């Protein structure tokens, strides 16, 4: 499965330069691909989808379209290698979140992001998960066990923006981010759109 995921990601984003195993030798086998291109670097997980997320069936009549995910983030190519590695470490940690917190991740959800807060000088403290939106590449992932696999892109947002999304819906926040010119490449902007 990992090779099929890798092939789809490389078809959409270009060849990967680094493969980081993040499973600690346990099941499921997981990794992060580092995919550089001019002016940007994409980090994407592979292998997270092998394990269906918990509790999805409590929220959807048909849980199949929402059970299996991979995570990704687009980064500005001007970030230092150390900063990119910190983001990769954060991304690795989030691959455990659904099972550690007995929840699921999907389009429009937000999660805390300490590394983004650090890189943005405290202005952005969360990420919004989108699929595809804000110009993120629409990567067609292979299905697994009759379920589609969703690639959720992480978009840095402020706490104020997260609260706005909770009150008004993620779709409205995404509209505001698009109107402000925010895209899938995580720039460490200093101004909120709300």
C-alpha cells in the first residue's frame, strides 16, 4: 500500500527527496515523504490509512468515505531545514491523535499546532484540515479495503480563526482565507482574517 500511496503523491507533487519512517517498528507501517519543488516543500504521510479512524460511525450514516486519512502540509521553501524537520516531527505526532484521543480527523477540523505557533511568533496556534481547498493539490489516492483515502492538508490558523470556524463553520473560514489570499503553502502570516 505504501508504494501505491507514494506513486500517487509523486505523480501529483513530484519525486520525494526523503523518506522518514515514523512507526517506531510497530504496526501500521507509517512514514513521511518530503517532496521538494521550486519554492516549496510538501510533507505527506503514508500508511496512516491502513488503520480506520475510530468513532466515525457515530457521526456519519455511511462512515466509509471518512475512515481513512493521510496528512500533509505545504511549506515555504525558505524555511530552514531544522524548521522543516520540526514540522515533520509534529506531523508524525498527529498520525497517532485519532487513536490516542478516540476521535477522528476530517475536512474542516482544527487541531492545536505548537510548532506552527513557534514558527509564526505565536500568531498561528492551530491548523485547519482541508481536502482539497485553498489551492491544495487534489491528489487522487488509492482506496483501501473498499474505502477512499482522504489526504487532509494542514493550513495554519490563529486561535481567533479557530473560534470563528467553531461559531460560523469551517466553510466560512475557508472562504475568508481564500479571499485574503491564503493558500495551502503554510506561510507564517502575522494577520488574522477574522
